[in-house]
């Protein structure tokens, strides 16, 4: 009695696996691309009526060279796996949309500082990674900058500051209260110190 040849069956499984893998990869890449478009980002009225209205007349939207930065350029990492992590954490945006957390201008402005803090915190922690995807510090001609800009950009070279420390109101209105990204990081340090103190006394 001869056993059936299993090679064709295994070959079919391998080919099917490759097609399924390619389909899933293409689908995931398409979904990532679609959710990074300006149309998708402004498809809910919270973003269209607030963030987009503030952004559309800024230097990132309209300028003499026509080089444009959209929402995802500044708020979504460009590399794996960071982009996937950001997409997963963005589920909270969908949750808050369903709750109507910022569905009016009054609610949006009431939460503006909280939302700004979240963005500032991310940008401080990543050394303004998304800014640096377009702005190459090493390509700056500092001699063409004003004295204040030269002084502040020197801090970038020294590693004592990052882009968001100064450029935090460039695309959206600044939140009320006069807080800056440095203040947020100071709050985080104080909270971390308090947590360590509490743990040490337990």
C-alpha cells in the first residue's frame, strides 16, 4: 500500500498562507495610510470645527514654498512600531468622540489645556521626533537667523531643549493659563518624586 504524496498539499498551504499574509499586509498598510490623511483626521466635527479651523491659516498649512504639514505629520510617528503604538492609543479619541467629551467649542476649550499637555508630554519624551522628520537641525543656516533664534537653537545642539519647548503654539491656539511644555515636564517630575516618596514610606 502506497502512502499519498503530501508535497502538493503542503505546497497549496504555503501558497495560501502567502496570499493571506500579503492580503493582511496590504490591508493594514492601506488602513494606516487612510487614517493618516487630512480628510480622515478632520472627518469628525470636533476636529473640523476646532483644530482644523486653527491650523488652516498657519505656516504649516499655507506658506511661500508650498511645503505642507498635515495632522499626521505632527501627531503620528513615521516609523514602525511607534506608528502602530500611536494608532492603538488613538482608540481613546474614538471613545471620547462617542462620549461627546469635546463636541462643542465650549467643551473643547475646557479640555484644551489637558489635550495640549498630552501632546507636549509626548513630544518632550520623543525629543520632538515628528518635528525632526521635516526639520533637520544640522541643515539650519543659523547665520541667517535672528539672534534670539540662534541662541535658542543652540540649546538644540547642546541637547538642553527640544523643538516643542518654544514652538508649542505654531499650529493651534495656546491653552489658557500661560503654561508651557517645560511646566508640564516639571509637573511630571514633581508627581514622580511624590510617588517615589510615598512608596519609600510604605
